[in-house]
C-alpha cells in the first residue's frame, strides 16, 4: 500500500510540474489552479504513504534513505502549498513541484535498507526533532528557488529587450520578500531541530554534543544561515547578494542532508535516519 500511494504521489507531482510549466509559458490561471490542485493531491498521497508506514511498523519512517527522501518530498510539497497561499507566488511551483517529484522518484528506486529500530527512537523529542528539521530544510529549499527566480528576473530586467521571463516572473521585491520569509521560517525550525537534537543526544548518549559529522555540519549550516540573517538585518544584504547566498546555503544543506551520510561515518550513518 505504501508503494501504491508513493507512485500515485509521483504521478500527481509530475502532472503538477506540467501544469506549472504550462502556466509559466501561457499565463492561464486555470493552469495554475490545476498545478496547485495536482500538487495538493500528490502531497496527500505522499502523506498517506508515510502514515501507512507509521501505522504498519509503529515507528516514525525516517530510518533509511528511502524513507527520509519520501518525508522530504512530502514536507517540501506541503510547505510550498502554505507559502503559495500566503504569498500568492504561483510561479515558484516551477521549482517546488519538479523537486518534489524528483525526490520521491529517487526514493522509490532505492532499496528499503536496514531499519535500526530502537525504543528511544519513538521518543517525543526525536520525532519533534525530525519534523521541524524537515520543515526547516523545505523552507531553505524554497528560499533557494526564490533566489534562482530572483537572479533570472534581475537578468531579464537588465536586458535591453527584457526577454521571456520579464512579464512572467514576479517583481524583484516580491521574490526577495518570499526568499527572506523562507529563510526566517527555515532558520527558526532548524534551530528548534538542533535544540531537540541536543536533548535527544543527552538522553541516548549522555552528552549534548558528540562531534558526530552530522552534528558538526548541521552546526556549520546553522552558522551560515545565522550569518545570512545577521548581514541582512545589520548590513542590508538584500536582492542579488541574498539570492546568491540562499542558493549556496541550499548546497550546504544538501551536503549536510545527504553528503555527510555517504562520505563520513557517525551516529547518523549512511542510509539511516536524517
């Protein structure tokens, strides 16, 4: 049943991608509405696959890379729908829908891998830790998407004939505002995730900090976004500079989220957890 819901979610995500891309080209409101509805359907199917796995196994399904990517896709789609409702930034679906589709498609191709079931893993702190970390990561991903669109629109504005994107993308101010809001949400959630992660580490290993590679790179990532927010508030980092830093930050996120698991060993080993 999990596989069925996941495949249905991928189909909806792909159809949503087609809807948003068509909206970008044709600027027809019904295409945006279709893309949004299809993304919502994909999110619900993705969520049902996670809930079914949780009910069937009695554990929160983020103990191998397949499960982790599935939750990541679901969180990204869900948070995008919230941001779209709040900011009406329709064209951001061109980034969010295909990224959700790609992430979930990779997930279903992977072996399930070993599940390291521990009683403490179902502790409230670790479940809360995982949820807020994923929300934070999804917000950072949306900030990256807004940053990419900002650079594209800025390039279009600077062009003498403006080009294809000028009339199809929102103003630079709106893109900058959405990017900033995404980083604020992401940083807040990621900070809560680190705090609850420290509590979990104390509960399991008797120490708040273990110098695990995932912990170290999570700290690096937190410092990066903290510096970005500080410079924006203190030095007025906006526009192009903030957009570029949001894209670089997403690269740091990808290495922290995936690269550390593949290339470094620690408590958060390869193909396990988050």
